[in-house]
C-alpha cells in the first residue's frame, strides 16, 4: 500500500542551505505565521523517509533530531503509513467518549503491557505530552486528595499554563506568560557536571536535600505527586546519578505520594530500553508517554495503577480529540515496527557509535565539557576551555556549520550550551558516521 519510494539514505547538497526556493518560502512563513514560533533549520521540507529530510531545493539533510524524539521508527515508516491510510478510509473521528473504537482500546492494552510493573494498569489517551502531564497531575491530586506537586530544577514538562509552572527554565518557555498555577514546588536536581558537592556521595546528598525540602517546606502529607523525567530532555539530557530514581520512588511509596515518570522524550526504545526507568528497575505509579508513540501523529498516553486511574468519577477525564482513531492506528504501526525491527537493540548499537564518537571528540576538543546520555539520546555540553562556564556562541557556530552542511542537530540546556542527538532508531551506521564527521568538522572550524 505504501507506494512512495523511500529516499536514498544519503546526505546530498544541491544548493547552499537555505536554497533559493526555501528562502522564498520562508518569506511566506514570516508573513503568515506568528513570530513567536522558533525554527531550528531554515529550510522547507518536501518529503522525508527514515533519517533523511528532503527540502524543496532538492537537498537531502541527515535528521539527527527525529522531530524532537518523535520519529523513532523513522519518518513515514511503512507500517505507520499503511495503518493510517486504512484508518482514514474507514473513519476519521467519532470521539472515543461518544462512540468508542477498537484501536484506542488496543493502544491502551499495549501501554498497560509494555510499561514497567506486573500490577493491574489502565491507560488514558490524549493529544500531546503537555496534556498528558496535566492529566497525570489531575489524577494524582484526585486520588490522593492532596494539592502539592514536586518537580525538579532543569525540568521541562510543556507549554500550557500548568506545565509552564512545572517547567524550570524561564526563557523562552515562561517569560511574560504568568501568573502560573499554584502549589508547584521545585527541588534540586543532581546535575553531576555542575554539582558543587562531593561527586562520590552525590546520590545520598541529593536525596537528603530533596526529602528535607519536602518534609520541612511542604510536608510530605501534602504532596500528591513527585514528577520527574528519567533523563531530563530540554534541560540538557541530564542523567540522574545511579540510585537517585529508585530512592525517590521509595520515598514516594513510603509517604503515599504518586510517583510520576515523564517519559515523553525518553520513551519507546530511545535510551536502549523501552522506557528509561527500566535502567534501574524503577516502577512508577503513573507513566506519561507521547512523542514517539505514534510515528509522527499527535498522541500521548497516561498509564497508571488501576486503582489510581479508576479513582476519578465517570466523565471526569476525556477530550474531543484524545486518542483520535488515525493517531491510534499510527501508534499500533509504530509499536509493531519497534518490535519487528528490534529497535531497543538498535538504540543500544547507535548509543555505542554515538558515545564512542562523542568521547573521541571530547578528547580532541576541550571545549566539550561533558558527554552524557544513554542509547540514542546523547548530548555534549560546551564550555569555555578550562572552566564550566557555558559557551553558547560555540554551540551556535557548530550547529550552524552542521546545518549548512546538511546535518540537522538540535540544542538544549538550562545554560543554552548543549547540542543533543536524537537520531531516528532506523538510521544507518553510514549515515550516522557521516553526520558525526560533519560535527567533527564543525568543531575544527571553530
């Protein structure tokens, strides 16, 4: 059924980037769309398949961002496309809370089976990561009858009013958009690269700090949920030290607090596990998923302990488009692809190539302060040589070099000095190595 032939998986430059057609089209973008929208690369995309983006000037660009960790299964993956076409022809919408359909149920069954833990689970589907986080918070508050939500420094949870309150970084996410939702409390995140204490005792010290703040400043009995990304995304791919996540989960359980894992960016094979919490066998009470769940279509899930998910009164949850049938069909195609192509193992393999290459670059260029991440979710933090001071100018220069040479990379970080790598899990070794060679040239050009 999938008739369009896939693009050759190779980088190819026909014009400068941006090319003349993109430059013209970007004038229309500027005239028609809000200037509040950012843009990572100044091109207009015509087609994409797997890890290649084709722009309207005929340039083939290596995608090292996956649309911010969305097309883990590759762009226009055949199983996703086939299921979407079939579904579009069957029906496009009924609203699941009006007239239900099987694909929504099947996606929930998959999520209940795939997420960690042997306990009874239930799921709810919505449109986006931010909406899923809002629902997780709403459910946790309803279940516990408590008001407070604990989040972490460097966290990112979305752009709606509540999720802006949950998000740490002011600019560009929160500046001028307040006032924000109350009863949100931020606690320290053990960010090892910038940790001023003893690295040997970072986990114990951080847990002591966090639990002290909760006990003394909020009162654990007032906390509905602790919400954390197992690897922080927009914050700069900050990986908590070993033992931190299990200790948080235990503290939550001991105090009747709902432990919520935000796996929006880390989920679905990205880190070399189906979900990042599996690295330390952490079993959250609620897990939030989105981005890669549906191969590029808008869908997100909230999966939790059955008693928590069932605590809300009938019709207390829902939404017109949540779990749209086309997005659900895409999700079933994406999940089938992950299994059929063993993308968990593939992410581990990509992680080895990526990690080895980035560490080799770090030896060569002392401007790279740290390499971190897991699997196909890794990043480099750029600093002024001999210090830990952020080097934003260098980050911008390297990113610009990569883009003008046909490699799309994304940035991140509280200090705006991190380059992050989220390639599709179907990227070929050759394409990945080509992208990393361009990155090397980018650093050499500094």
